[in-house]
C-alpha cells in the first residue's frame, strides 16, 4: 500500500544515458536473431564503434539503397553517437540551486539533447524507411522519441495525432506515450511536455490514470492549483483504477487536504472492500489529538493483514502506545525522521507536532521545510514566519532563514530578506544567500551588482556548489 507520490502509472525507467540505446533494442528485440544487419550494427553501437557501423551500412546500401533495416540503423548510429557526444545539453539548474541538496555538481545534472541538425538527418532516414514500409510502427515510435529528445514539440504533436488509431487501441498506451512528454519536461520544456500530455489525455477522455499523472507533474512543478484541478478531474471519472485512487489520496494528503484524502481513500476502500480509509482516519485523529485514535487504530489492526498493509500496520503499532503514555518531542522526532514512513502520512504527524508542541520550534521548522521542499513556497513562508508561539535557537534560526530565503527567492520576493543570510555562520548558507541575491540582480539587469556577489562566492576559501554555479555566471 505504501507508495510515494510519483507518476501514478510510470514504469521503472532506465538510467538517462541508456535511453538512445534502448530505443534501438526496442526495435531489435523481436527481429535480431533473424536480421544480421540489425544484430551486427547493434554490436558496433554497444562498443561505440560508430565509424565501423557506418562503413558496414554504407556497403549494404551501395548494393541496395532501399534496404529498410540498413536505413533505419543508419539513423540509430547517428542518434547514439549524438547522445554519447552530448554536444548540447540541458542543465538542471533548479536541482543544482536547491538548498535541500548540498552535494557537488556532477554529470547527473546534465541531460543530453539531440542537436537539431542531427535530428533532421535521422528524421529523413526514418521517413525513407516508412515510405518503403509504412507499417513499421516501431519506427514511428522511434520518431516520437527523436522529436522529444531534440525538443521538436510541434512535429511530435502532429505525429501523435496521426498515430491516434494505433495509440487508442489500448489504455496502457496512454502511459507508454507519456514518456515523450516527460522527455520534454526533463529538458526544461515543462509547458511543452504538458501540451503533449494533454494531446494524449484527450485521446482517452474517460481514463482517470493519465489525469492523475498530470496532477503529479503539476505538483512537482509547484503549480498546486493545476495539480488540484487534475486530481478533481481524476476522481470525476466513472472508472478509477486502484493506482489512481491511492496516488490521488496521497497527493491530497501531502498538500494538506486531509478530508479530501480521507474521502478518496474511502471511495477506494468501499469499492474494493479495503481498509486503507480506516487507517487514515486513525492517523487523522492522532494528528488532531483526538483520544479516540487508539480505538480506531485497533479496529484497523483487527482486520488488516501484514501482506497487504505492512507499512500501515507498522505505523499503527508505533502510535498505539500513545493512547496510554505521553507522546513526547523525542517520539515525534523519531517518527518524522523515519524514512520508512511515507510523506503523505508524515504530513499528519508533522501537524500533530505543531499542534502539541507549541513552545518548541522544531516541529514548525520541519513542517515549513517540508512544505518548501514540495514547492509550496507561500505556505512554507507562512509556516516559518509564524514564530509567535516559540523562540528559535541559533541553529534553528539559521535553518529557518535559509529555507525562508529560498522560498522568497523562488517567489522573487522580498529581496531584502535574502540578505539576512550574508552573516550566517555556515559557509553554505552565506554562499546560498549571495548566490540567490546575485541571480535576482542578474535577472533584473543589474549585471555589475550581480558579478560582485558572484565573485565573492566564486573566490570563497571553502567552496560549495554555489561557488561552481557562480563561476558559470562570471564566464558569460
């Protein structure tokens, strides 16, 4: 039962740098044994022997220029060679700037983009193949991948519409073809990615799952209003699959809409005679300090089995003693620091901490940090700035200022607050503040003021990822 909010129906994806080669494998899996051309070139590509692959294919095409597999594999050679060279890449700046990740910048922040001129050459080769053999749906799928990996959204949209009769043959195709939308999104083209998602969703007007996936995409982009709208759309459908119910409820819970989360779990539980709603109700009662939570959790445990509800049972057992003994701040911290408790359950535990331990700033700090980490910036600021009930100690105050400043930076307001990080004890926090302020100056056209701050961060004795990012701006 315990599944973190991600893509509702996304299959486990391979590492990013394997995708181009996997496109080739997709085409060869059923025919490789019978097709020596495909088998031979596959081996060349696997060993990065692109020149030898080209020579081999040219020798075949000289004899017969209409050899479909040779033309198709010639495009694959170009694709994989361009992928390996990664001559044009998207840098994941948002991940790099995040205050929640202190690690150094490495190649994992760079996502390859197929250069346009290479994409056009491959496009021409594969369309030749389709002229010779119009029934090659594998090549059509390859073109979809090519367009998404080279940011050719208009061409991708047109091809998907042309492929509608094929795509709509099975509901699972909605989730398979959504990979092309994610390719665009992962390369900094979020709006283009959602445009492709919409094209696919419109082909399946009654399919709840694809709308649930879209809700998650908007959630991770920090567009909460659209996330909620697509959640509502998901639950408006007549037929809703199990995964959509779970993920919709989880997303409502993470966003703090606990009644909607419970209602969704209830719909899911009533439909399939499940007990998820019973557990969630007990957790809501625990969060609101309702002493009846203990009885509710006992009801759940009396009927639940560990095979289906292992994580929920473990949480329920951890909470049961607090029906008879005090729930302390140490108990609270143990629960919120437990990596085995899903975020959509942990939100309710955070609420209990804020409600019960009003004089202790840690629960409020943890809740605000969590809200900021899910890009709920305005809510995070409200949580972190409301310190009427507690006094942050020096270490907590520095953490509060860092997370608040990051939220203000993402909202581009108010700039003056970010300057409070300049005098922090932590080098990481100091550099983050100067970097954020420099970025805002840069974007406002105040290049000289920005460069002064970038230089301070770039020349710092103790280097952080913000030093590396600052050097990038100084080199422009």
